């Protein structure tokens, strides 16, 4: 029995050290050397204060800011420790009520906007942490943001276009914009303001 267990335990110990310790340390070391910003979470700091990552959605509610996709994470929205969707289907009464409430909130924030509400502004993503919105969602909010910031609509549109991400090779993905990056660009924009 001991002759059978000894090789099995030796292999178990060797593979535990190899795959549980050596490999993770090697991958972490290589990542820290080759891609330190990405390996440390791609955190953006303003004036030395970390404010977020362009990889994780954040809640914005100020009329001056572009708002991202709703989040279904718990216990609060945009919880990076609890990625996940609501798992509610499109005909579920709770999902329909949530979408209606989100549409009402968008109309209350911009009563004059009669354009159709883009679906990504009222439905949560599968991860609940989507940091990007479609260009249609950004353009839907453009006039509200321009008024709240006392900027021209064209200046805000220029920022949307400057930060737009196009499909890879023109085929893969949808045109979109990162909400955090766009809001930061507008916060530090050197554009003419309308007073």
C-alpha cells in the first residue's frame, strides 16, 4: 500500500507546487514586467486619487455626465466583486418594470428628448459591469450633457467621436464609447464654453 501511495503523494505534491505556486508566480511576474498598468487593474488616477478603471462600469447620475448601462449586481450597482446579470427574461414582469422605471428616469432627466431610448441605457449587461455604451446611447444623452455643462452640442459630439471605439478590422464588435473616459475628457476639456 505504501509503495502505491508514495508515488501518488509525490506527484500530488509536485503538481501542487508547480501549478499552485510556481506557475501563478511566473505569470504574475511576467505580467508585472510586461504589462504593469493592466496587471494592476488599469486604474485611472486624477490628481493622485484613483477614480476608476475603464474596464469596469461605474454609476454616474449627475446630469453633467454620460450615464452607463444599468447594473444588476448586488448588493449595489457596479459591484466589481459580484459580477453577474439579473437573469430576468425580456417578458418577466420585474424586468419590464425595471426597464419602464429606467425609461421614465431618462425622460425626467431630459424632458425635451423625444428620441427613442437606446436599449443599452435601460437593460443591464450580462456581467452587470459593462463600461461602454453604444454611440446611439451617447448621442441620446449628448444634448442633456451639453446643456448641463454649458457646452455646445457640437463640442460634446466631437468628444464622443474622439473617444469612439470602432469595430476591430471593421467587422468585430459594435461602435461604442467608454463612459468613464468620455466623462473624464469632458471634465478636462479645453473647449469653448457657452455662458
